[in-house]
C-alpha cells in the first residue's frame, strides 16, 4: 500500500510538470508511459522483465530485490525467479525514441552489457576446479582473468561472483599452485589468481582457510619481496585480510612469523612505499605480529635493528589520520620491549612528536601517544630526569592536564594521572609555562 500511494503521488507531480510549458511557450517533451520504470518513474536505461511479466529498470528492481522483497512491486505476485530477463524490444524502442527526440537534448541510452548470472559463475568456477586438478596453469590463469574482468564491469557482477563462492574457489586454486613443485612456472597463474582474489574481499572463513598454509603464505611473502608494484600491493592487501580476522588469527601470525624475511619485506614496503593503502596494510600486519604472535619480541628486535623507529617518527611528522594511528600503534607495540624503549628514548624526535599528537589527531592517536609516553617515562632512572624533563620542556604537563579535564577512557585517564605525578616531581627543573599561552586556541578535531 505504501509504495502504491507513493507511486501515485510521484506520478501526479510528474503529470503536472509535463503539462507546464517551457520558456519558449512550447510543450514539454513527454516520456511515453511504457518507457518509464514503475518504481523510479524515470526513463529506463536497462529494461528487464520479471517472471510477473512487468518491466522495470534493472537498477531499481535489483535494489528492490536486494532489500529482501520477493514479490513484484506492481502486481504483488510472488516471483518464481529473482533473475530479471533483459527486455531487448523495449530497450530498442527507447533507443529509437531517444534518437527521434535528440533535438530536445535527449541522449540515446547505451546498449547495456548483460550482467553475469549465477549459472555462468558456477560454470567458470567448475572449470577453475577442473584446471586445478589437472595443474593446468594456463587454463586456470585465463579463467581467473575472465572472472576479474567480469567483476570489474559492474558492482552487480562483483556481488554475483562473490556470493557464488568465487573467493573460496580462487583461494583453493592459489593454495594448489603454491605447493606445486615447479613454482617458477606457476608465478604467472598465481599472480593472476591473487589479482582476481583481491576483488572478492572480504573473504569468508572457507576462503581464508585455504590460504592460511605455510606454502601459500611463503608465496605471498615472495611476491611482497620480489614482485612488481602491483604484485606487492596485492600481496600485502591479501595478508592484511588474513591477519585482521580474529578467526585463526594467532595461527596465521605464527605461520607468518616463521617465514624467513617476512619482517624485512614489510619494513621495505614502509620505507619504499608503493601507495598509502599498502603502507597502512603493512603497518596493520606489523602491529598484529608484534602484539599477538608467539614470537613478538623477536620481531620487535628485528624491526628496531632495521631502524623502524626513526622511519615511523619521520612518517608521523606529517601524515593523515589513519596512517598516524597505525604508526603510533606499531610504536606502542615496540616500546613494550626493553631494547625498543631504549632506542625510542635516544631519538630526539620521539617525545616532541608524541606530545604533539595528543589531542591533535583522534581519540585513538591520543590514547596510543599517552600509552607510549607512559611506557617510556615509568622506568626513568636518570638523575637529571631524562625523558620526563624532555616531556616537560615540550609542554606535556599542560596537555595532559587538559586531556584530563576534557575526559578520556578509564585506562588512559589512569596513565595520564600517573604521568602527571611523575612529571610534577621535575617541574622545578623546567621554566614554568602558562598553559593558556599554548592551548587557548586548541580545538579537538573529533
């Protein structure tokens, strides 16, 4: 009833507009009733017919079906099939009408590509499975490329391919060819499968299960270390997809940590970035590796020796919000290690950058900054105050007081209170600064 009354009101308004004359006194062009979509009441660009016999514009009726409706909007009949059939007759008539009325500024609608059906997807996936069993790398590569091309044609195609199990099929194919004896001969097919798999994200548990194996992960790390830019980007995005899921996360991280050269590969991607997306993905993976895996301390020491602390601080000086949060998260994991804290305290940029990020980026960045500052200051034993005095010199006391007044989560509030107590013991060593001079114009951007 609601859609019917809405449709009547919409039709009445359009009828009024069509009766109005334009500025030149001529009648407005009227779109034939059969050329309009019964849902949107606009000219149909891709007319399709349902099992009820009523024709709609594809975009409108697919939104109707995706919303959970299984009846025809106009007749309210239960649909025998949810696959709309292209109405070529109406489409050609609309195109002819557009050509006849081009003097009114009407452009001819393009002939739409026919979207892929569930049956076609199943057929391609069956062929991929058969090619894998025969270890036919060329055949599998061609089929993966076809799937990728179809997925890129439209969002509708992508959804259809993904919902019919393409992610699991491609993941199984990747795992199959990654364990084959002649790895060198399979690089091309593995690269094509990976490229197609990226378009299927997010992956379900079955799809992830195929890739979470030592051979498949080693293959991804090899691509990350020695591939071209596109291959490196796809590899790190696939690895991020795997480690970001809580399902079997520890297993994935432990397998990943035991692969030789893994930390070096991620560090290289941060030092020589391919794009911001791949850099953020690398930081996310490193964060999980140094906070959740059984070899986290070993990975931290490797990162510290590679020089990750000055690299992250350089990144933090001027970067966007998401990158800043991820870089601070990695630093927070690094300073859990004694060697990491020592290197951090010895870097002249560390304290100024941390204090600057408090109340400047986001709640998450503030919490990470306070956490790092707390870990660096709590064990300070130097007579001259060390990092505590350095923090006071760059205005940490005033900023932390302000944060306490503005409010924060309980864990951060406790750390702020402890930091203020530690800093207060050394305030007499630093020239007093009026907090209002530094922060009277400070605004929280979140």
